[in-house]
């Protein structure tokens, strides 16, 4: 065996430190200037910024389980003519109520506008003001 054939049992390893100068050269593997080149840089994730923009909601919030009726005004009922029987199914057939879910949740007649035609409202919730206007015009309000 000659001197140039000698080998170590364990290789000579040293851990590489980043950003301490020396072997890695000018920028020490950190690219160039700016926030990312600095020690201890931290970039906030985009998700965190989006969460911070949402207003804080306090208390126990849940979707209301109360079924709210579809609103129809008295002035709209006048277009159906004298002696018409207004029911939720009738309004659905005419296209005033658009979804079948509205039939289940019910219909409420409110007193906005004027009515001059006598008609019967049946199977709908009716406000006091709407009931007064319908009866003054000569119509009827049946609860069931």
C-alpha cells in the first residue's frame, strides 16, 4: 500500500450554515435584496389576510328555522279581475310565486297599494291593513 491509496474510515463532513459568508458566496443562497433575503423573514399567508377582513361575529349565530312566507301586495291582486279566488296554488299557476317551496312556506298578502276589485282571498296569511282594503272593496278574506 502506498500513501496515495490511504482512505479514511469516516468521511470529513461539516454542516453547511446558510447566510454566514464563506463557501456559498455573495448572497449565501438567499437570492438578492429584500424581505426574503433577511433573517427571520415571515410572509403572512393570503388566507390570514382574508380572514382578518371578515367582520367579527359575536354570539351564537344560526340560520333561522322559522319559515317565512312569500309576500304579495294588494295592488298585484287587482290584476286578476272581479270575483277571483286567490289561493297559493292560484298564484303559483299565474307565475307570481315561482318555486314549489313557496307553496309550503305560505303566502302573506300585505296592504301596499290600492284595490278596487272584489275578490276572495283563501288559504293565505293577510295583514290587518290588507284585510281592511279587501273588505272595503267588497271582497272577502277566508282564513282556512
